[in-house]
């Protein structure tokens, strides 16, 4: 069995002078550069996302808009089943609205506007379908960023009487 010449192999593996071949050097430098670039990109994009999502006012106004739509949809749906006229609808709406008060306060402070904004002119009964037009002002303020947002919620809710 022939024995390998390890000196020859070792010397030629790393180049003539025992150094690292240029391809390995370029590969190491490129890897370091790409890793550094990726870390920098993740770090800077993370700051941008945190800055956008930490603004409480934007999140709060979306939350209030969603709750307003859910509460009004539920109330209009329940009240339309037990009402025969617009006057009955308004009376039943106000009774149902009282169920959303906890310790004399509404869960959503803007719900107080429901009492004032819903009038007979905004309620219509046609073909056993109640149509209710509601317009409510929602607002939110973030003390940390100083952002104030005001939004007008306008929607027509339709509910079958039967």
C-alpha cells in the first residue's frame, strides 16, 4: 500500500506560501458582510415597526370603531325583532342601550351619544326592514406621542323585523 505524502498535500492545499486561497478569503468576507447587513436591516426595520404600532391613538380609534359597530349591530338586531313601529323601535333601543351601562357608565364612553343622536328621523321601516342611520364622533388621544385622532362613524344598519 502506498503511503500519501502529507507534506506535499498540506503545502499545496493552502497555497504555495502556506496562506489561504483567495476564494476562501472572499467567501469569508462576503459572509461577514451579508450577516452584518442582515442584522442592520432587521434592527432598523424593527424600530420603524415599533414606532408605528406603539402609537396608542391609532389602535384605540380602531378598537372604538369596531366596538361601536358591534354594539349597534347587536342592539338594532335585537330591537327590530320586538318592534312594530319607529316609535316602538326608539323606545326599545333606549331600553336595550341601558343594558350596556355598568355602574352608571357605558363601557365605551362614546355610547352616550347613541341616546342623543338616535331620533325618529333616523329610523325608517319599509317592507318589514328597519333602517337606522347613525352618526357618532369617536376620538382618541395618546399622551406619549401627542397624537389626537377624531373620526366620525357613519353607518346605516338594516335589520329584518321578522
